[in-house]
């Protein structure tokens, strides 16, 4: 990040391509993911989040499991900003 020029440089770890982005206000959030013990369990989806029905919060395979918050695959952002909005 070049704060004086107001330019941020991002690296795509998949393609190894760099992209520069001009900014006035910059809010960067690190990649969010479930903890390892959860990602390695049989209750998560292919992305490592607890696989639930978004309407009921009940697991899609295990009816005795419910999940809320950042560990679930709810279609919400995984940042504190989601909590206060």
C-alpha cells in the first residue's frame, strides 16, 4: 500500500497476478475461514463452513445440529460489520 499515492496493490494467490487499485478510503479484511477442527469434520460444506439450511439454521444432513455465526455457511459477510448493521 502506498498511502501517499493512495494506491493499494493486491496479489491474487491463485494466478499470482498483481492488481493496483486507487482509493480514497481503504478497508481491508483478511480472508475469513472456519477453524481447522471444524474444516476437517463431516459437518462442513466444501468451503469448510457448517452446512445448514439458511431458513432454519438446521444442518442439511444431521437434524440435531444447528449453527449460527461465522462458522456457518449463511449467505452473510464474515466480518464484525455484519454484526452491527
